């Protein structure tokens, strides 16, 4: 049994390393890479106008900090800061030196349930994000009377799977578990699967971080789906370890 990990960058590499430390075979094949976004030049102006700043991911925080550092600026102290995910909140707090609020469950719905985002009429809210996504946050906060605007501070670049032989290679390597941490990447992954390998792919045990992506996976034909409730590496690692331990016990 082998885990195919598609999450990009160091997070994906670290998850594979930790799996291998637990004697669980893994393959790292990212579906995206990340670069600076189109709105970097307006970041300081956008931050200075905001009453509330929401960072949707660690990439948003990293690239915002990178951009500010290149122009010898820092995060302003005036806004209230919010983040989706504990790691994102920790990173944002480190760079802003301000308190950062985040939901216990790392998704848009639970962010919007935070009491501090209920009464936002006439507030100016900046969402730091990549190229697309998190429209629910924008729409809901706008309905609550806020003025909401985006800064696309980073860009996700999709990485096509050009080598058709990879699918047979993964099959021969015993890939049985698949980790995909966003709906965009799940849809892209399925679009890359050659027809002859689709029946094999959809029977893999798929790990996703939210109910929304779980439902999306069902619609795409997956039948063995585990909603981990978080995209954090420790959570993914525990879920995978528990599955493999249980599987080994059943094999005895």
C-alpha cells in the first residue's frame, strides 16, 4: 500500500517524510506550484484601507510578507486580522505581531460563524487570496453590509501530468491511498486521468479536508472517501496512520 500525496511544496514533502518515518510508503506529486500574484503592487494600499484582513492560506501570508519586505514595509496595526487554519493564523500572527482570530474547523463556513464577523456593516474587509476561490466569504460578508475586496497576492499554477506512463507506474507501485487538499486540485487531477485508468483511480481511498470536497469527490465517482476535517499535516498523518494500522491488523 502506497500513498500518493498531491499537496504542493514543503507541506507535501514533509507529509511524505513523516509517512516514511512511520514505514508508510508514499509518493509526492504536486498538482500546482505557487508564485507571486497580480495584485502585489497594490498590497500596501489595500492593507491601509482595510478594517479587517482575512488570510485564506499560508501562501497568502507568505507572499504578503514577501511583498511587504521587498518595499521595506510591514503589516499595519489598524486592521483586525483573521485566518483560515491554525498554521495560517500562527504565521500571520508572527508577521503582524497582532492577535489573529481563526475558526477551530478550517473552512469558510466556520470562519463566517465567528462572532467577530457577524456585525460588519460598513466595514472594509480585505481578503488575501490566490487566483480565485473563497467567493462564499466575499458574498456572505457583503450581504452583512461590509465592503469586501480581494488582493490576489499569490497565484496557483496547475501542473499538467504529461507523462502517461506515470499512471501505470503508480499502479505498479501499489498506490492505494490519495491525498488531495482542495476542490480545484481534485477537479484538475480527475481531468488528467486517462480513460483507461479512471476505474482504478476512483476506487482509491481518497483523503479530503472538508465536507464540500467530500461531496465533490462523490460526484466525480469516488466511493472510498475520508473527510479528515482539516488539511493540516498532523491531522492527515494521523488519519493515514490509523488507516494503515487498521489495515495491517486486518491482514493478520
